[in-house]
């Protein structure tokens, strides 16, 4: 049994996942142009996920939504600081300061099969540790000019294999890549 670590995220064409202050109004506006019934594969992806791992910044953004979107699904929030959890979330949400490697080891030992890693800095940490297996990136037809980047520095090049790519009539382009686990580790 092995753990698969996946990313499923939307970016601007210039590679940002949020504005500098964290706002995703541009993403919400683009989603509003998507026809009813089309979710660009999100529900199918989520159906495979045992646990979400997200950075504190993403967690705080999600808390602003009208409703907690993850239902009873297990969520781990990564932070080096205390995070206050609203009471209704305490049964399913926990906080951890583990490194990506420690967390993957623990969750793999628990028998989890698929985890979903979300948040720019958090994804960058997992990529730098060579721990992302699969990434689905949905590129939106917008340039933001500045913002919070999806990608950052790496200890070594990461070669990806393109598994699928599709474009939607409303202008989104979605590509799924496989990574070779362990690739980014310095030798
Ligand atoms: N476009 C999209 O599809 C999409 C998806 C997700 C999120 N977003 C947006 O992106 C923004 C968040 O991304 P982001 O890059 O700012 O940050 P992020 O990855 O959500 O959060 C970063 C924080 O997570 C904590 N962290 C990450 N790894 C850790 C580790 N191994 N140990 C301890 N703490 C760890 C640290 O918190 P501490 O500083 O507390 O230690 C770090 O500052 C939000 O605005 C969100 O709405 C967009």
C-alpha cells in the first residue's frame, strides 16, 4: 500500500493562485462563467481523496467561505503556530507542524492511499521534498501581474510527464502531470 500525493489547483496564466493579499475574486469570477454541471473534474478527484493537507493561509481563506466545503473529510492544516479551530470542525480538522516527509510517513503508516495537498507555499514544500506524485493544474485565461505563486525555488529540476491535457470552451486549460517521487531531493 503506498500513499499518492496529489495537487489539484487553478492558476492564472502567469502562475499565481491568489492576489498578493490572498484574494481569489478573479478565480470566483472565472468559475461563474463555467456552465452548470461542469466542475472540471473536481468532484471525481475529491472522491479519491482520503485527506486534505493545506497551509494555514489556505485554511484561513476557506474559513471565509459561507460554508465549510469539505464536509466530513479529514483535513490537516499545516502551521508552525497555534491555529484556532472552530468547534464544529474539531472532529475532522487537525493542525500539524510536521515536515512533508514526516507527514507522508505518518499518513502512509495509517494506511491512507490518497492525499490532496493545497496552498502555494505548502505545495512548494512538498515539491521541494520530492513528495508530489501527481498534479492537475487548471490554467485560467487571465494575467494577474502579481500574487502568490504556485511554484518556487527547487533544489533540483523536476521533470514531469504529461498524462492528459484538455481545453474547455470557456477558456480553461487543464493538464495533469505525473512526477517521479524523490526527484527533487538533493543528491
Ligand atoms: N487558485 C487556487 O486554486 C487556490 C488553491 C488553494 C489556495 N489558494 C489561495 O492561495 C493562498 C494561500 O497560499 P499561500 O502560498 O499563501 O500559502 P499556504 O500554502 O496556504 O500556507 C502557507 C503556510 O502554511 C504553513 N505551512 C506550510 N507547510 C508547513 C510545514 N511543513 N510546517 C509548518 N507549517 C507549514 C505555514 O504557516 P505558518 O506561517 O503559520 O507557520 C505557511 O506560512 C490563499 O489566498 C488561498 O485562497 C488558491
